[in-house]
């Protein structure tokens, strides 16, 4: 791209809703434009990175034996009705009617659609296993779209679906996909963890499911792990939660001193009674059409943060929310808390918050008492470390290793689905004995656009993005600091030399000073900058290569340039 003629612009201002680095940098570096909440235009500079991610994903899927296809983004309501998900999907699914009054939706995921393709084509076990995938737009009307491409409403996902006649075959392909995912994230140059995930309603009881989490402090997910025990899981899967959940359901657990339900009000009163004068309780009303859900966040902080702005958000209950300044003081301005849809009990420890912070999250009625999580004695002598320890003490691996916590961004998720969809949609085949059977399925998602944001989240400094080489929009920023016609000509020649050698180059030929150009080059963050400075070149006949990540500067002659850059 020749900048004087190209389509690229940087911005000084950060939009108010951009609270994390990747969102700010993607906006400032002119990679994306917002069109509405959770909707973005991918501009030429940003789209190049997205396509590079897609290509890496595509290559690894092909290598793993999957066939690429493209499904319609709009899917008919009838398919979803067959599995009951037309109702169950909730508010995230954007439904509408066409002019003939037929139900349609913009696909949030495609299990039904792919099962429909399958049942129209495959009739025998002999045609299995089958692995299909697409890289396509998805739409989810997220309760709270935020962080730019990280949690958009419209986003690009790679979704793959596999079909099997036996569990052994499903396991084998699942493992192959797991490896393909590792390859993708390794090729992208990201630090990631594969963690045991919570299958939720998607999978059968003991079916395998893993999430691939890019490690970042701004991540919305909490991961518990123990290196010694070679264990990592999304905190959503944690055993304590299960324990309390089932206790609440059956009301029968010995450890629970006062089993039963507690309302938000009761929890607040309980805390008051136990002299939690430093307590912040924040309740957010989740925007959800189907069901009113609430999240109660109990932040156990220090005494200076005692001012609460009271708001009435739940009929009959006084609940409290903190002001922006308070949230900021708590390190929460980044929005880790907020109306996320959680139907089960969950307990999340936010390692970002210096203060001792335990988030107790629940639905309308909290099916718990705080004592279920934290013994009273411990609550009373509360200290940052104590609380976390008291709670995380429950999270141990093999009854031996205590787990640690870190935050992650879910960039991929793989599931064994069992026969839920094939059974539900009557997609049967004939097995070896000529008997009808519902094949087993696996599904495998990668958030393509989220990955670009996650890569930036992990690779940036105060001056801008530092792209992993594999997904940088271009390879080289060629910065020409030239005045005379002779040198302008020289710069044009050099640009041609660079692109003729196969490099992807952004050529800054704009009429601007060196400071301006270097700022933009750093902000854009291509791996290399090649500098032709007229004054320096007249002195020593050399060019300069700057390595964005290390800041290292290397002088090279024009003859050596191409071999050095490559
Ligand atoms: P999350 O927990 O972040 O809401 P999810 O578990 O709902 O994600 P999946 O249904 O597992 O998402 O979808 C597969 C992948 O799609 C996710 O691992 C993630 O990378 C990506 N993804 C999901 N929702 C979004 C979104 N709103 N914006 C961008 N990418 C998303
Ligand atoms: Mg989601
Ligand atoms: Mg998730
Ligand atoms: Mg998921």
C-alpha cells in the first residue's frame, strides 16, 4: 500500500467505550470502524489480518481432513424447532420473519443446519467419519457487546462439525482437532492454554470438551490450573460449584450449614450482620428477554471505598451499584463485571483486583448462602489473600495440589456432542448390521475476529501494536524521509525492489515529518520498519532496519537489504 494513495488513517482519540488495549489500538490504528454496538466494519488494513488468521485456520483444518463449505447465514426456524432450540437459545438468537411470515434467524451457530446437510446426503456408516467446516459470519445478540471484536454481535467464526459411527472414531477425530487447534495457535505465535471446559447444555454428561484460552489479564474467563498436576480448567467447571449447585437442588448436603434459597436482600443482610462495612455489592440487571437474571457481585474491599450509589433495580429490593470512579479504583473499569448471562451459580476470583474480590454470581434467586462458600470465621478476619485462599482451597487437584488462577480469552472451543442433534433431527444411517443408528457428532469453533483482538491484547506496548509476524497486515513499513526529487525517486525504486522480492509493504510516502511517520509505523506495528533517510543516506549510504518488537536498529547497505529483511 502506498500511503499517499491508499486507504488508511490513524486516530489520536480513543473512543470512550474502548477500555482494553486491543480495542483502543484497533480503532486508533485504523483497522476497524464501529457501525453500531457490537457491529464493526473491517477496514482494508484490519481485514488483511483477519484473512491471514482465516488462512492459517483453513490450512490446519484441511490438514486435519476437514472439507470446507459455506452455509447460508440465515437459517429457517423449522430446523431449530426440531431440536427445541428455537425456544431454548434465548435472547442471543436474532429471529425475524420473511414476507411470507416464515420464521428465520441469523445463525448464532450451525449444528442444526449441518445436521440437515448430513441427513440429506449420508446414509451409511461406510461414508463416515465426515468432517465439514466453514468460515462464516455469525450473529449473537450479546447481552453486553464490548471490547471491540472481542465480543461483537456480528463476528467471524470457523465452525467445524464431525460425524461418527463409533465413540472410538469420535475420540480419535476429537484428538486430531485438538492438535489442529494447537497448531493454529502456535502458528499465530500466541501464549495459550487448553483447558477443560463446561459442556453446559451442548454436550452429553461425560463428553469431552476443551476451550483454548489466550492468556491475558483482560480476559473475561478465569482459569484454574496446577502445573505440577498438569491440570487446567475453566473455573466454570470447578467442583465446588457443582457441590453447592447440587446441594441447593437437593437440599441435602451435610457441609451446607443452612441449605436453601437466599434472596439478594437476604445475602446483603447476612453480610451486614457479619459486619461487612467495607462490602461493595453490585447488582446488575441482565438484559434478557426470556428471563430476568441478576448478577450479584460481592467485592470485599477496604474501608475507603465505602460510598455506594444506591439504585433500585429489582422489584422490592434495594441494591447497590458503585460509581465509575469506584469501579476504577477497584480496577474494574475494564468491565469484567457486568450483565453476563449466567444461569448457574458461579464463583469467580478476579486476580486483577488488588482488593480481595469474590464475585458471587447468581440468577434471580441465589440458590445459596454465602457460608456455603466461605466459612464465617474466615469471612470475619478477611484479608486479600485469606479470602482467595479460603475459597480456592476448595479447588484442588487429586486432593494434593492447590490450584492457581489466571485469566484467559476463549478463542476456541471443541465439544463432543454425542447423538443429541442427529437423534433430535432423525438423521440416522445404517450401521454394519444394517440397523438404523444416530451418528455421534463433534463441533469445533474458533473465533477468527476475536483472535485478532486477542493477538493484539497479548502483543502490544505503549506505542502500539506488535504483530505476530504470521498475521501482520503487511510485513514491512517502508518509511521514506526524503525531500529532494532524486531521493523521492530513489524511495520509489526501493519500494519496487521490496515488493518485487515478495514482501508486503506499507510505503509511507506522505508529506509529513519523521516523528509523525514513525509514530504511525509504531502504532500499526508491522514486524519491520525499513527507513530511507535522505540526510543519513547522503552521509553513509546506508539504510536502517528497525525491529518493532525489540526496538533494535540495524544499518544495512542497499545491496544487503533484501537478504536481511527476509
Ligand atoms: P463466550 O463464552 O466468550 O461467550 P461462547 O462459549 O459463547 O463464547 P462458543 O459458542 O464456544 O462461544 O463459540 C466458539 C467461539 O466463537 C468462541 O470460542 C469464541 O472464540 C468465538 N465467539 C463466541 N462469541 C463471540 C463474540 N460475541 N464475538 C467474537 N467471538 C465470539
Ligand atoms: Mg457466549
Ligand atoms: Mg464460553
Ligand atoms: Mg464456548
